[in-house]
C-alpha cells in the first residue's frame, strides 16, 4: 500500500466523522447552548458578529499573514504531512503559551485572548496552505481557509454542509466571487458556531486560580482540532486533484 492509499483510507474514516448525524448528547448540548445564547442581548450578538467578521476579513484580505517564500511544489504527500505536523506542534505551543498568559490575568485578559487566538489559528492555516502547495496570495485560497476554519469549529449539525462545500470546492468558489465573497458569507451563523465550539473552555479560562491552566489546555486542544481538520482538507484536495477521490 502506498502512502497516498493509506491516507485515502484515513480520509474515508474522517469523512464518516464529518457526516455523522449528531447524537443525543450533541443535540442536548446544542439545545442548552442555544438557551444560553438567548440570554445575550441582540446588540451584543450583533457586535460580536461584526467583530469576528472584521478580524477575519482583515486577516484574510490583508497581506500580513501571507508566508514569505513560495508554496512548496513537487513534494511527496508524506513529506508535506511531516512538515505540517511540525508546524502544528509549533503553533500548539504558541497557542498554549498565549492561553496560559491571558488565563492568568483573569476576565480582562481572557477577553483579549479571543482575537489573539483567532489570529494564531489563521496564521497557522496560511502557513499550512503553503506547505501543501497552495498560494495564499490568491483570494480563492484565503476563502478556502475560511471554510476550513468554519468546518473545524462547526457543530455536528452544520458540519456536513460545510464539508460538502469543501469537497465540491470548484463549484463552491464560483458562488463567492471576489467582489461579493465577504457579503455572501453567513457571518452570523459562523460566529454562533465558533462561539459555541469554544464557549465552555474559554469561560473556564476566566476563573481565578485555574485560568492559566485551563487557558493552556484549551488553546492547545483548539489548535489540535484545527490542525487535524486543516491537514485532512488539504490531503483530500490533493488526492482529488490526482483523481484519487
């Protein structure tokens, strides 16, 4: 069995995980989270949507996070995966250190951790794209990063929808022309799913005495989740392009 055949089998298992129907526990958790969200004033939720959109739009369509150097070309998938794992290891340490630092500072720094962690995650995905040979100078690749980010932090109810957007990427990107991409994207749903995915872990980070430890563990785990989804998305895309669907 070749390495690519081995990865294809892994991706089939991952596909089942992405498309799995939510269980009773997941449905219950989502229902509880929905009730918690209803306690927030709508003005607060609107402001949060605008903040997240502004943060991510600024990164995705700015030049700051584009890695130096050209994307890696003519490289075996096994080598790309190894480099990706090394990159993920580095970013998990960065995120953990940032979470521990802000967690030790209580509520105020805990709030500050929110945009900082988004920036760390996006910077990781930019560098990951280049490892797998895709140039983030192209807005389509930055749009792809946005959907990868969304898949990583979506609920099980929403994951199949986002997953299929990535599987059928050539069709998806036609629906998001550069001039209208940010307006067509469902930012409200995006921020709800993202907030729900990290709420409990990040709220515990703000508790006195345990914030630093929780922040370290939470951020490390969130980067691990993102890394696995990101790697699998790029693996899937490469194999699709080679005809190994």
